[in-house]
């Protein structure tokens, strides 16, 4: 499982790096203003669905069911299940896309009600929604194919698929943005084109393994109906963070101009460690947990969860420290060119720091959720998800109202989301322990101390190596990236060396395979 996780992490890393290149290109060519606010509001919807389906809820509901058919059903029965699932998903996805195109103004009003005050901004956002919404149907079918491949142990193609979105958007901005009267349209159309390419990428691998579905009407199949019903609560429980980010966008639309863009860039940076680790571990671990559950091996089930949580702790805490202390260096190095000014760096760094505080909770929740869905328990995480979303809405609204006069309104939204993420993961962890599903072994206290000390050493070094913002502003791109790279490398070496000096060894992270 470690090798598969490393492969998925490496390919996800490539996609995330390309995502930063994409955002740097957007910031350089388009800056942060009315047009980008309109696009980011529109892009939130299909991008939210990408995270939902490609990295979350669909696989949580589908993979355990497919694993059951794979291990216990005949080949014709398995084929019929895949065909009917493909047919049902196609109908749902196309219908939802068509409804969304018709209701585009209502969607903009829902996700950015503050835009109603500006007729031009509201109209542009509505057009962007209609252009990007076909991605909904495309990513749904792409996620279906990717989940099939993951269940059968083929992780590479699904893991590289998100990179196509970034490559397509980069090419569109560089190649077409400055040739159009309204450059933002290049971004809008690139999203739909990317969805087509991502779906096409799955087909050869599915065909080569004899797994390519032939869509059939599937709503009369009890298994398909049951799985589709499970997707509903799983969408909410899997996507607490994404829903909270959308709520922040809604509230942010009432704040000063640029708030939506500052929140977007902050979310993008936080999503780097969250997506890299959460997706890699979750993608590989869910089929493993499903097999443990099918084999009625509770010990292997608990050990898998424990291994994943230890990896989360060792990676998430230093990521939090690094993002908080390196917020401005990252923003200067990646985005502060041409249209993205010093004020944008300052404001984005505030929301980045508050978002980063929730990284451990965001990642841990993805891992812990698999402990429920692999056992077909969708109600428990659903209840906790509703609680976390309600907490975020209340905390973010109150904090933003109080902090807005100080220029920290958008940053307060990030703090509310972090508190909700930590609460959600805490509730999931306590429930798994109380039910006896997860039995933490000895050694957690020592691991926490080692990690905290190593993070402290790393943080002190990063603070020492970080010059004043004026220096970052005066440096050219190569100098910024070089110094940022040296800071990250030095911090990582210090962290790992400290862990080694405190006695942490690879054997402490070993996982025994399922018998």
C-alpha cells in the first residue's frame, strides 16, 4: 500500500504543481479584480464538483459496492452492474447540467449574492457559469471510470487525470487571453475542453482491462438505486471543507472587492498539502479497507486507519507551520507579478494563515471518513458533516462581521473553516474509537511530542531565513524562487533530521498487509 500511495502522491504532486503554475499564469495575465471574481465564482461550481467526484464522495459510495461485486459476483453480473451504473450516472449528470445552465442566474445569486448589486459583474458571472457547467457531466463520468480503475489497482491514470485541467487552462490563458476582447472567456471555455480530455483519457485503460462500460438504463437495478441514494449523504460528509469554502465565497462576495480572489488563492495553496496527502492516502486506503471489511478482519481495518493517521500527523503539522510562516514568500514567488500587487499579497497572506490552521483536520477527516464508508455507514459522518457546516456558517459570519473593519474579514472566514474542519475530524475520530472500530495502539503520545518538537525547530529556522517583504518585492522571479526553494529545503531537512534525532524510524510507520 505504501508504494501505491507514493505513486498516487507523486502524480498528484505533479498536478498540484501545475495548478500553481496555472494560478501564477492567471495572476500574471489577469490579476485579481472584477473579471477574475466572476470566473472564480463560476469555476467554484465545476471545481467543487471535481473535488467532490474525483477526490471524494462518489468513490466513497461506489468503491465498496464495486469491491463487493468484484469479489463475490460473476463476470456477467459485474458487467451488468457497471453498465447500469454508467447509464444511470449519465442520465443524472446530463440532466443536472441542463438544469444548471437554465438556472445559471440563480446559481450566481446563491453562491455570490453580493454580485447582484453590480449588473455587469452579475451578468458576466452568469455567462461564465453557463460556459463551464458542461464540466459537471464530464467529470462525473470521468470519476466513474477512475473509480473502476482504482478498485482494480490501476492508480496511475486516475491520479494524472487532474493535471489535464491545469495544462488546458494554462494553454488557454497564454495562447488566447490577450487575443480576446474579454480575456476571461479563454479560461471559461478551457474548463469544458479539459473535461472532454479527462474523460477520453480513461477510455483506453478501461478498454484494455475489459472494464469499459456500455451504458444501460439502470434505475430499475436495486444495487444501483441503493448506491445512488448513498451518494447524497456521502457528498455532504466527504465535502465539508469544499462546502465551507463555497459558503465563504458567498459571504466574501459582500466584503471589499478582491475578497473572493484572495480567498481563492489562499484555498489553492492550502489544497496543495490537503489534496496531495488526502487524495493519495484516501484513494489507496479505501479499497484496502473495503477488502478488510469483506474479510471481517477488524485488526487489519484498525491498523490501516492507524497507519494513515500517523502519516497524516507527520505531514500535516509541518505543512501548517510552513504555510503560516511562508505565506508571503509563497505569494511573492508564485503570484506577485504584473497585476497582482503588494496589497494583494498582504490580504491573501492573512486568509492563507487562517486557512492553514485547519490542514490537519481537513486531511484527517478524509482518512477517518473511509473508516465509516468502507463499512457502509453513511449516516454517522453525515450528521457530523451537518454539524461542521453549521458551525462554519455561524463562526465565519460572526468573525467576518467583527474583523471586516480591521481588514481581516476575509481572513476570519478562513478561521471559521479551520475550526469547523478540526471539529469534524474530532467527532469522526471519537466515534470510531468509541465504537471499537479504531483501537489506537501505544506510542501516540511519543509521536505527538516528536512531531511538535521537530515542527518547532523547523519553524524557528524558517523564521530566521525569511527576509522582510520589501526584499521579496525587489527580487526578480528567479531570486524569489531560489530563496523560497532554499527555505523549503532547509526546513524539510531540519524537520526530518530532528525526527531522526528523536528516535523516529521507518519501522514505526510499517503496515501489515491484509491476510
